[in-house]
C-alpha cells in the first residue's frame, strides 16, 4: 500500500548520493544534495510512521528538519565568508584550508 511512497523516498535518496558522487566541483550543489538526502530520509520516516501508526517517526522528522535547517544556514554562511575572502568557492581551492 505504501510501496510507491517508499520507492519515491529511496529514489530521492539515491539521487542525492549520486549528486554528491558525480558533482565534485560545486559546493552549493553538494549542499543541496545533502539537503535532498535529509529530506528523503525524513519522508521515509513519515511514511513508516503512518504505516505502523506510531508518532516516533514524526518526531524524528521534526528533529531532522531542524538540524537540516541549521546545517544549511551555517554552511551557506561559511561559503559566503569564504567567497568574500578568496573570490571563489571551487572545491579545488578549498584544499588550501588544510593546515
């Protein structure tokens, strides 16, 4: 009954993983792929919560979305600060951050 939704959630997660693996040059796209993966996992938690009639999956989803919003805001703030200093956000130039 819920197999279609589970399939959609797994496909979204796989697309996020493929986006990270195949795109190694743009950090913003990588952050978007991480967000897609987190949203796919949240979607799967919601579907399983509805399927087994339990509220635990919905609580986990709220926590995941809160953490994802904070991660996205902090990541974009770091990228903006780095862009102001270096003038680019290419991953090849980020290797200069290693100490």
